[in-house]
DNA sequence: CTTGCATTCCAAAACGTTTTCAGGTACATT
DNA sequence: AATGTACCTGAAAACGTTTTGGAATGCAAG
């Protein structure tokens, strides 16, 4: 029942070819006919079918946003949301649409993400939060489907990545703390199945060593990027090392967990223990005391990913890795 | 280059009709041929094209999630995210996919959301955060495209809605405060272009009056659902009415803004001024002191919306309004 | 031997576009 | 008058499915 190109053609007394050309702005159609066709299409409220167009052009102008662990209680997505905005904004500018794919639920459908993408004939895919040990990670990276992964440094013939310079970010944090006079600095890291964890650890270590402070593995706790994990990590480190005067957390959420512990323990922040987070999610500014943290340019990461992907899809750019510089945001916890 | 049904048919030595029937589980195909076809399809790694299928079935099995004001600095989406999960989860179960539509950017494309939906031939749409004065609101509601709006009580032949019982929720909050002995209770409301604002105001008023406390309009401040708006509202109400011992906020974000003001002003919470929010976003539990609030079942709202929509689309249910009961969550600010 | 009925398969149409190739007209150049 | 050259238009193929309406086969019943 929706009006088709055929209806427009009939009403205008021309062939569908001419209608198609008039609407798509080809130049080989007379000015008067073009005007007439446009007017009639308008009158009939004609909207070309994207699915018919996709079938013939073999492009859907749709890209998938593959996010794993999208589920009820999780709040790590506070981090992801700005990235999503960046993707969606840039994609809209470029004339592409976004379809949301939850890897957890596609798995329920007993179909790999890749199969899902081919069924829907997606033009490309942006992947976030995939663990390094995800069984399908390499399937995605190696597949002919253009893709961009976020925060996993992998490049292939069809896959690029976007990430922050996590080594540098961690260095910023630690240097800042050292500058404030701290010498015993703990580190609550995220789980090791995220590439960023390794980089942040390295940055932590190198910053210490470059200031002549020996790296002590016992000052590092591996948590899991959750509030509760951060709380626990902070508690364990503090009881084991009461002399510790500052803690660097690999995420804001964990830092907030750490603050919870410190408050309960009656430790003054930042006087008795300074805290620095990572990410600069909106919470960092809302929580009190406001959190000193390393700002990741999340919106830009998303926009960059979108841009890279479209560039690859349209054959204009080669897959590459892009690394954005984070920056230190000093607030009240340091 | 992807393998088509034709390739499978050729390899199996049957017609494409038979392949189609075999794959879709129709019964008029011999058992041996069915097995052979399935095996060959598997071997060739055949994935049926959703777009070709959509063209002929006239269904895309895709629904749109229309969200307005999805942009860089906004954080109201902390509220929306759980709803999104609910939608996406239920939709995945039902075999539908979700496409994200930002009304702000479609407007840039100079095309109404509705036109966008018809171009993509979406099967239905879920709308959130549309202001009552949105120019396209009624276009969406009245259009033949099945739709479900969230938090706007509108029903038409093709449009249902899901919302919380906001009157009841506000009553819960105010009753709770009255039970704690408060008699002068301020109310920081959101803007009036949200239907929920009116209901929450009504609940506030009725709860007061049913306890013999007169409603005083000067104790109500109309903010805008932002942290800063809540801060300002709280400040204004307190300076104008120092005798006020409790404030009810129409959202957690505003309540958190209020807490900021109270902390700066050195007001003890909840001893000198109690605070109750609305929504129960994750922040409410993370912030300190932890926020007493009215919990909206956001995930369920999303799941319900998805379910209703699919029911309507498949002609199994009539459009209706569904109202979920919120509940009081007492924490530290009251 | 016909008729009827399952069972299993297929040819062809349809969905709504884009694009290729060629046809037609009008006009200027030989 | 024939040829060339723009310019505009259209018929038809193609994209990859589903579905309709038979057709062929085999077999039981008349």
C-alpha cells in the first residue's frame, strides 16, 4: 500500500527510469519533467524503499554496533554511551544508520555475530567491549566485513581500531600524584582480558620507574572494572599497605568504589589518601568529592570510529589504528 | 559474492523453491532432499539475505527506537539506558532488531521521523522523551505505523503507551516524608512539557491534602530535569522558605543537584533537610549519601513496550496503555 | 484402465528499486 | 540530404528471496 516509484511514474506520464533519475539528481532529465516529477512525488508523498534500493545496490547503508554484555544490572555502559553518541552523530552525517547488536543475545540465537551481520547485509560493524578471549573476536577481525574495534589494537585488511593512549594516560595520572608528593601509590587495575588494562599497568609502572620509584607488584590489585571491585581492591591494598597515600584506579567506577571504602574507613580524601580515576564519565563530576581523573575523549572515539569505518567501506582509506590522547582533569580527590 | 539461494539450489540439484521450503521448514519436501539441502547450505555457508526477504514479505523485522535530544553533554540517558536494554532484550527474543534513530539528527536531514521510518520500511517504532509540544508527536501517534510511546498517555488505533504510575509514585514519596514527621515539603518538578511532570505534581498535592496539609504553590519550583536545575531549585526554595525540612525532586538527577547545594550550604541530610528523588537510576545508590527515591521499573518498561508493539504489529493485540507501579526505596537521605 | 489423491517438486511471478543499453528527437554541421 | 551530436527518455535486466499454481509421479481405489 505504500506508494511506489511506479505510481509516481504513472502519475507523471513517464517511465520509472526517469523518475528514478529525477529523484536521484542525475542530470540527463529535462528540467520541466524533473520539476513535474518532484512535485508529483511530493504530492503522492512518495518515499523510496530503502530495502528495494539495498537489494539492487548491494549496500544497506546500515552498520552494526556490536556490544557485548549489554544487560540489566551493568553500568559500565555509562562509559559507552558517549561513544555511541559519537558514532551515531557522525554516521547520521554520512548518511548511515545504526543497528544495535547485543552479542549476548545473538549468542542465544545460536548464530555468530558475523552470521548475523551477513544475514542483514550490514555494510560494516563497530565492536566494543569484546574481551580478548572472546571466541568470535578473530572471526570478526579477519572477516571481509569492514570493521573497527574499540580499545583492542588489532589491524587487518578489513579491520581498524580506535583507542586512547592508555600508557600515556596512566603516566599522566601517576606523574600527577608524584608531583603532589606521593611515593607509595597503589594501582587498582581492571581484568586482564581488556587490552587497556595492560597499557595502564605499563604506564603506571613506567611513570614510577622514570621517577626513580621502584615498581612493587604487591601494590597492584587486579579487579574487574566494577564499583564493588574497586571498593574491595582499595580496601585490600590499604590494609596490606597502610603507608600508601594514593591510589590510581583504572576506571572511574572503580575509583568511586574506592571512595566508598575510604569514606567508610574514615580516611580523608585527598589529605590522607589521594584518588585518581580513569575515563571521566559524567559521574566523576557529580560524585562528591569530585573525582580527579584521566579524560578519554569518548565522543571523539565514537566519531572517529564511524569515520574510519565509512572511509574503509567506501574504499577511500586503508584500515589503520588511531590513538587519541587522554588528558588529566584535576578535581577534588588529589 | 555472498552465496545465494541459487547457488545452494544448483549444488543440490533442485529448484530454489525447494531450497526455500526446506530451509523454512515447510513440509512438502522429501526428507532425504531436505537433509541434503541443509547439509549443502551449511557447507556453502549460506545466509539468506534479510533484505531480499524483506522486499517480498514486506516486513523488515526491524523496529525503530526514536529518541530525542541524544547529544553530547546530556546525561538524562542514564535513565533511558535500562529501558533500552529491556526493549532490546525482548525484541531479540521475538526475533526483531533495533535501529537507533536520533530525532535531532533526522531533523537535520530535513525529514520527519515518520518519513525516515517509511523509507526504511520499519515495522514499528518506540518513542521516548518526546516533548508534548514536539511538532511531529501527533504525526507519529496518528500514523498507520504501529508505535508505542513511553511516558506519554496517548492511545490511538495504532499507538499504545507504557508509563509508570507517577501520581502514585509521588504519593509514595510524600507520604513517606510525612510519615517521617515533615510538614513543610518542597517540590522541585521537571519542565511542563513532560506528561510525567503533571502527574508527579498531582501526586505531591493530593498526598499533602489527604493528610490535611494545605498545598502551597510557592513551595513548588519548576526546573528542567537537570542536575543544575535541581541545585538551583533547591537553593531558591530553601532561601525563600527556611522552615522547609524536606524536598521531593521529580528526578534523581535533580535530587543530586539538590544534594550538591545542601552540602555547600552546610545543611545536614537528612537531619536538617530530607531529600527524595524519582527514578532510581544507578547513581542514586552510588552517590553519597545514598538517595532515597522512587524506583521506576525501567527494564520492565522497555520489555513491556517491546512486547506491546510486537503484539500490535502481528495483529494479536489492540493498542492500549500500560501503567507500571513504582516503589519506594529508602536509603540515606530521608 | 481410469480416477482420485498424496507426495514431492518446479517455473514463474512478485516485491521496488537502479542501471545498462539503446532509441528517439532536434538541431547544427558537412 | 546525409551525418554527427547533444539531449532526453524508456524497455528490460538485475538484485535474492517467498509464494502461487500447477505438474509429475506413484499408488490405491473404483
